[in-house]
């Protein structure tokens, strides 16, 4: 069974204080350390990272498992939790 919550992910990375392009640079460095099948949870904040990071993760062939707080009015303090699985 795939882990789908931020707290259950194999890795957690808070990039909520980062701005693009550093948000995906930090996420990419994490992906490079991960093994296929492992999961990671990212804490994101801001419109640009929220748009760019999930898209880039998909473009690299990995799977987004969940995204909590996608609507601005549901995210606590503007923080969004993204969980993805490394595919290759």
C-alpha cells in the first residue's frame, strides 16, 4: 500500500520559505537521494512554487499522491502539503 500522507512519507522537506527556482532545486536534490518507490512530503507556500513544483515532479515522471490545501482558503497559513512517489 502506498503511503499518501505527509507525516507517513519516507522523507519530509519544508521548502515553504524558499522561492522559485530554489523550491524545485531543493526538491530535485531530495529526489536524487530517494530510491524508486519511496515517497516524500513537501511543504510549499506561494502561487509560483505551488504551480511549478508539482508540474516539474510530474514532468520528471514521478507520481503526485496527494495535495492538501490546494485552495487558498483551505491551507493553514498558506502552507500546502504535497506527497509524491519516485517512480524510477
